[in-house]
């Protein structure tokens, strides 16, 4: 299963002023984005994100939120955001830390969730056609007649 990452301009909790740039379905760990750790301008952040967006597993805002938790963005493995003149990162709902701190060898994410990261909507509808690393596998049972999760035409 992939390690997902979402990228934002502004604090994602600030629904009025944030901008969602997109999501990456695989390899979302901070180590993969070390080049963002020295970014101090929004323009530089956008330029690096544009390079990341060239990947096949990039989900653009044009298509909609790529994960089934559109009503709770911090369920995403890692959330990266440029605010306060630096790149901040959150692991699930652990709260934001500056990316350089997350890259330190001894960095530990807190065990407790940050309540301010609960139930923050993406502002976009879920679009299952976007690139994603989530797979639902259902094996029908011949002995019980169970059709699994899919009861209709598998092409729909």
C-alpha cells in the first residue's frame, strides 16, 4: 500500500484561505521531499510541487479529492503545507512540524492527535477515478452465494 501525501498552500485548517495543490498516491514520506526543506517562498514551493506533479500517481484538484475521506483530510498519511514562510508537515493527525525537524533522524511523531486536525474537509468531492493507492479486494464465496462487495456490473 502506498504512503499518500497531500500538498497545500496555506494552513489546510484555514478553509477560507488555503489552496489544495494536489496529492501523491505513493512514496509520501518526508525523506522523499527533502528538497522542500529549504524552501522559503511560495513561488519556490509551487515550483517543486510542479515537478512532483509530473508523476503518474499525482491527483490534481481538477479531478476532485482522490481518497474516500474527503471530509477529513488529515487521514492522509502526510500533509505538506507552505505557511509561515516554511514547509510544514503533519503525519496523520499528529500536528504540524517544520519539515526540517521531521527529517531529523531522531524525530518522533507524537502519540496523541492534535484536535485541530479533526474533521477538516477537503472542500472537494471524492473522485475514485483519481490516481490512488487504495485497493478494495473482495472475493466472492461460492459456498454462500456471497457476491462480495460488488453486486452489480463490475464495469460500473
